[in-house]
């Protein structure tokens, strides 16, 4: 079911230094990861965007919506800031390309925990207790404060989630929200996924 005024953001603008290749283009599920997440979000969002750098935008498949970061050097916060400026009345579901094991159940759990008193709903690693701020929903009413944090050079989405009125959820399985950042981890996940087919 599509949620009114909810826009999906696929965060695909990272430099992927440890992976040595663009993580948005990695193929875990038969298509590039950024397109997999795009399709995953579509049934729930009025629009979905792939958020990336201008050079990356040139490689996005035709027909997919793209937002290029309006501010460089501030990490994933750039995508949320750009989207907020383009859609100032919207809330945002955002997923980073680092998490190949998330699925529709993880989206539905986030959306089920939204309420009028919560600024954000974000997953938290059950083993480390660390919020995974790139897997969450950020409500429209908290984004004025988010913009002020950016103006004050506080660029960490994790910090913002910890300071805001955030509902933190543990995942169905902790492995689903573990970031895959190296070629060795990519190979391991690919082998695990092939066994599930």
C-alpha cells in the first residue's frame, strides 16, 4: 500500500572506497543493488529516487527517477537534505545500498511503527546497539531541525537519529542490517544467497 506523502530514497552516492567499486552497482539479486532497492520501495512510496553523484546518475537505467546531491562532502545527509528541498511536505523512507539482505518485511516494520509523536523510525544493530541510520523513516516534522543541524555542520544522520524522538527497532534477523563494505563480504553474501535459491 502506498503511503501518502512518503518518498523513497535509495542512497547510492557513496565512494565505496573499501569495496573498490560502486556498491550501488553490485549484483546480489539479479539486478544492480540500487535498482533492487528502488523496486522494493515502489509499492509503499508515492515516488522513489536513486540519490547519487552526477557522474553516477549518468549510469542509472532510463525511467528511474534520480536526485543528485546538492551539497558535496557531507555524506548520506546530502541525499536527505536534497530530497527535503525538492519535496518540503514529504517524509522519507531511506535505505543505503550497503544492506543487501533487507526485504519488504523490514520496510513494513518501519512503516508500522510510525506515529505522530515520533521523528524517525530507525533500525538498531542487536549485537552492537548502534543505530543503522541509513535504514529508516524520517518524518517531515523533524526535517526543519535536520536542516539546522546541517547548517551547523553536524552531518551525521546517526547523531541526528540519536538526538531526535526516534523509535529504534531491532531487525527480524540481525544479519539483514549488517553493512557489506568489502569484496570479501560481498563474495560471502553472494554465496549465502545462492544457497537460498
